[in-house]
């Protein structure tokens, strides 16, 4: 499978812009579960959603991660993520 190259930037709450790295999502998910299937399924769906962006606010990215976990019915992990990142 060919990896589509696109550049995505994240706007932090202080206005600073950083380059998005897929490892960021992987790291966040790995902190919540050791289940590689859950991590890979969630990552794939998140990256597909992000492919239409060139810049995204950090809070919006966090909401995409949270909503994707819920959409995939990983409700407990979604709740843990929400408590760690969004509350």
C-alpha cells in the first residue's frame, strides 16, 4: 500500500504551528492500550480523516481521536483519552 504524502500542521492553543507526525497519534493510543489491533484500526481511521486537512487546531485533532475511538466502540479507551487530554 502506497503511503500518500501530505503535509499537515497543528496549531497549538498558543498559536504556535508544529508539523504533524503520525507517531503522535500512535504514542497517544499506545499510552491507553497495548492492543495493537485497536491502535492500528484507530490510527488508520484517524489518518484518513486528517488527509483532507492542511492545518488543524490541536483541540480539533484531539476531538477527532476521541470521536474515532467512540465510533469504533472503544468506549472505555475513549473515556480514558477524554479524561487525559480533553477534560
